[in-house]
């Protein structure tokens, strides 16, 4: 497992945080997801199958811009 931090742009409310967290938790190999509205970031643990591209795609799939920090 590796620690990953994603910069997430476009979140405005707790519902946005919940959508982002759920999208990341749905990626195989991801655990311990924490999303901060105030800091505009998500931190998580990712296994080998959870590539950076898959993590970014999951966040962008629910309508937010993401990049690996």
C-alpha cells in the first residue's frame, strides 16, 4: 500500500465530499479515504491495482477536477 494525496477542485459542500469519497472507495485496492472540503484534497491508501490514473478518473467521473499532489 502507498499513501496518495489528490488535489480536488470544484467541491463546494458536504455532499460533494461524500460523492468524492464514495467514488474513491469504489476503486479496487483503495482504503482509508479522507476528503477535506476546506483543504480541497483527498488522502487515501492505494494498492498496486489502484493507479493514479484510476483515482483521478474516479474523481473526475463525479464531476470534479483532480490531480495527484
